């Protein structure tokens, strides 16, 4: 089984190398991948410097009696798993208010509403419900918002082949019709292999998880469905379609 620190790094390093998230010094995060060891204060401090991800890992870990860098906790945040069903809603709401309300300002009420509508402490919640980009789309200030949302979410795809040093992957892009966010038809995109050198380039037909312009790792069909479920849930929340989502999931 992949260690929690390595799993965390596979998903966290792609945006970090682009300067979007986490500490400026990425050497220790890369060291997590090669060593898989989060026992030292330096390595743990590197993970805690991800101000977006770490509070969710702490919450999931505290709620389920696990270390924040336990493999199952890290998987719950980036992909999703049964641990998300064990989260106490009151604790989840209180923790989010404590950590994000000062930064959220006037948008806090929307974050609080998302929790009340069934949002869970998964990366999809952070992208669609906590980040300001959806609000920018709704206000008509498109700019880079759609591209950032599509790149930042953990998306799934199928490897079709290689193009030079990159992989050719088909995936569903995020679309915006002026009022609703939704997943469009499959399109081909060129992405980098995993930042983890132990993850071999995936063969055609392999299902992979993607973050920004890189593959994170191959995933199972069950993991793909977890990603789809959490993506659908939080898209339904921001679109105001939670009733229709509940009907589809029952």
C-alpha cells in the first residue's frame, strides 16, 4: 500500500511546482515521494504548509481516529472513500468556520450553506465551494476561472497513448453555460507523467487521476467512481441541484 506522505505528494506536487499551492521550497515534498517518511518535523511541516489541504486532513483524521497523513485519510481528501461518511457534520461545520471564515469574508454564508447541503471535506468541496472561482463565474467575470477550476479539481481520465514525453489522455472537461457548471464530452489532452518516479508511465486503457497538467497515479474503477461521486455532489451544490442529485443517487 502506498504510504500517506507519498500519496499526498503525488497529488500536491503538480500545482506546487507551478507555484500555486504550498511552500516555495518543494524539495522536502519531493523527498516525501522518495522516502515515504513523515516522521520528521520537517516533512510534516511541509505538508502543513498546504493551507488548503491540511485543515481537511486534520479534520478527517481527528474525526476517524487516524493520523492526518494516514493513507486512508489522504485518499479520502484527494479522491474520496468511506471515511467521508464517518465525519460528524457539526464538527465539520465548526472546523470549517474556525479555519476559513476569516478568509471567506462575505462568501462565508455560501460555504456554510454548502456544508448544510451535504458537502464533505474532500478536495472537490475546496475547489467548488470554498474557492472564489465559482463566484467569479456567476458574476460574469470569467477570466481564467473556468480553466483554474478544471485544472485544480482532481479529474479522471483514460490513457490513450504517448506524445513524446507526455501521455495522451481522454477526460471530461468542465463546462459553463452561463448559469450551470457541468462535465462536457470526452476530449483528448496531453499531460505529464506522475511526479513520482516509481509510478511507471501508464499503458493505454489505464484509468488515471489528474491534477493540473500531470497524472497523479493510476486509479481503480471504484476510485474513479468516488471521484465522480464527489465531483457530481459539489457541482450539484453550486448549481443548486441537490434534489435532482439525491434522486439520482438513491
